[in-house]
């Protein structure tokens, strides 16, 4: 069975886990804290980032969340996550990249740094101004997600796709860290409630990162 | 004919241009300076990043360098750039992501900021300490590229691939900005000299970014 090296609040690992869940691929979790720079982990992945997937029977290692998702999209027919023709697939990949790069850099990464890394690694308190800035950017970005949902059945177009999973993965980490103000984002909230109720999402919502508690609404499908 | 919105030192646009060149896809260049945040450009791409490709006849827009490369890989059979079986393809995508994320963030982005953006936008001089740090990281990363080249025919494995083009794209921008010390990287230098002599690379080497001159060796195949 595949091993997935990850930590509970890694949005890229969450995206991969949601994809594996939709496709019915079994895997075991291995806890990895990339900020500890464990030698064996860096030997496996010089980029020192989660997620990494490893098949202990064959020794095959898959690295980078997009490469991992493309790999399972190519090898597992069930539940196509980059569906449609080439232009539809380009739109799905654009949105995945938007969440993985823009939304991550401007919202999730500063929240993770202020609320998780500072506490776990540097034993410091979060900077309230930085948190406010990240929440403001989250608000602007959720306006764009609202706009997409108002014009399409799913985020990437008429079909459910990896864009929905990438969005849900990043938003869920931001939400865990108290970075999302849901008022004023009814469209995104309804879409996200639907995502939360999928069987692929349930295991993630039950997990906790040590010393950091999510807000009360975090794991509720009705919120 | 496709229009490519880009600026001469955008490594992601360079990667796309090399891929289009290998595949024989024609395109016209449209100069876009993302730091100017032009309204029409942001309307087209809310991420406000180059490259963007647009077909003016159909109105089709492709956004994000990886989505663009995957699109042409799916639609143009000539010169496969993500070749082989699923595990080989995963390795190519891992290395493309390594250049696009790690090498870009730690080497290319600080060089672009210090040497280009500070000059063009902020009218300031570069910070010598930041430049030194970026060059030190470039050196470490080229050690890894040396290691790959010493163990494989091409960066991603036995076949020429998008990993080579992504590597050449990022390294060429770092080299233009004086960030690469080639001493001690003979393997990477020989591989890069081969890339430079490809017809797809020639047009890029001849272009200049206003007010910033590259080092003398920059456009020479023998360097």
C-alpha cells in the first residue's frame, strides 16, 4: 500500500488525499514535519516538502502534489478529476495552480507561519497585523470563488474536478486556522458545505494538529 | 495565430516559448509587464501573472505555464515533452515543479526583484547581500543539477523533456542577471551549452530587457 508523507495542515497533502479518496486509492499516513528537515526525508525529496508518496514494495517515489495528482489521473480511470477536452483540462489546471500558488502564498502560507510555525518552531505569538492582512486577502479571493460558483456548476466548469478539491484543500486549512470569515460568501459556503459532506473529505475534518484547535464551525457540514 | 503575453526575463514564459519552439507552434509576442497591473491584463488573468496565451480568432485563453505546456502536450503530437510511462512522466513533472517553485523562489525571484524590479519600479539599487545569498543558493542548486546530469542522459531521465526546458528557462534568466557562477558546474554547463544551441533557444538569447545588460558570456554557446 502507498505511504503518504504529510502533516495534518499541509494543503497540498490534503489535495492529494482528497484525490486519492475520490479515486479509491488506499494509502497509509506517515507524519512528516518538513520544518524539521529530517535527513531521510530530504534524501527522498531534495525539495524538503510534503506530500511525498512512496510504494514500499516497489520503492517508487512520487513527489510534488501536481505530479502525484497527474500520476493517479493517468493510472486510475475511476472518478476522472481533470475531465473533458484539452481546453477544459487547461481551465482545471489553471484553477489548481491559482489555489496552489496565489491563494496559498497570500492566505494559507502566512496563516500557517503565524499560527503554526511560529508556535511550534519559534515559540512566538502570531502577529495580529499579519493575520488581519491574510484574512483580508482571503476575503478578496473568496469573492472570486463566489464569482466562479455563480457562473458554473463546479469551480472548473460543468464537471466536478481537481479544481474543487484543490480549492477545498486550501480553504479548509485557512478555515482551520481561523482565517476565513464566511459572512458575505454564501455561494462559496454552499459549495464548500457540499465538498465537506463527501466521503473523501470526512477523514480530514476529523484530524487535529497538535496544540492548534480549529474554530467550532470547522468540521460541521452546516456552518 | 496564438498571442503570448510575456516579458523577456519571465522564466515561465521562456519555458512555454521553448516548448512551443520544440513543437513548432507559431505565436506572436505581446509585451506585458505584470508589475504594472494593467486592468485589461488582470481582467484576462486574475492572477496577474505572465505567461498568458490567447487565440484572438476563437477567444480561447490559456493561463499558467504548466497548464499551457500540458495543453500543447495533449494537442500537438510532435516532440513529446512529457514522454514515457506514468512514473517517467511523474519524474519530469517533479523536476519542472522543482525549477518553477524552489529554484524560482530561492534564486530567480530574488535576482529579478533586486536587479530588475527595484530598478524599473522602485528606482533603487540592488542589495548586494541579497544578491550574494541568491548566488549561493544557485550554487547549491546547480550541484543538484550536476548530480542529475551525471546520472542521466537528460535531466528528467533517458529522454529529452520539459524538465530540460524548465531548467534552461530558469537558469537562463538567472544567468542573464549575473546570478550564476559556472565554475565548478561542468556537467550542468555542458548540458546547458547543448540547450543553448537548439533552434528553440536561439530567439530568446538574442532578446534584451531594457536597461539591464547581461554578462558577456550570456548568449554564447561556448562559454
